[in-house]
C-alpha cells in the first residue's frame, strides 16, 4: 500500500505542468501591469504578427506593435496606474477558443481614472491560452 501511494505521489510531482486557464492568464496580466511590467502583461497575448488590439483610435496589428503602443501610451509606472478587471464572462466557443468580456478599471494618480469594456478572443496554444484579439473601448467621459 505504501509503495502505491509513493508511485502516485511521484506521478503527480512529475506530471507536466497544466497550461494556465484563461482566468489565470487575466490574473497574471493584472499582476504584471500593477508591478509596472508591460512585457509581463503582454505575455497574455499571442506573440504573432496577426495579434490585434482594437480601440476607437483604430486597429493595431502585431504583438511587437501592440507592445510598442503600450510602452508609448504608458511610459512610466505612474502613468500605468493600478489595473483591475470586473464582470469577467467566459464563453467557450470550441475546445481551443473562447470569447471573454470584461470591464477594466485603471486608477491613476496623475490622471482621471480610465474605465471601459473589453472583448477578447482567446485561443489555446501549446503554452496555454493567449489573447489573439483585444477590442477595448473606454466608457464615454472616462
């Protein structure tokens, strides 16, 4: 009996890591943002030329271009503020794709708060779930 318990424990310890869930990816993005880590935040996006970020200002395509846009828009830790998500809804479209809707809240000391909504298309890749399309819109007046 003890040998069987030991074998089960070893199998568990050596099991391959489970890719993060969609919620874990979003939580990791918030944590990265709140420590001023834009590249860490971008780890939630699929690193590809067809990854897109859509706002009222237009469409930005390409992971590297989205990263550059974030760095330009939020050049300092103070400009980044504190990010949170609420009202997160996950809708599985198929085993490897989902639609996520959420409210974002960005509190900044030097500027008014920024709030709005996002629709994310996420896909499951070998490394786990990644955002392939982010459509974010600020609430009018925010």
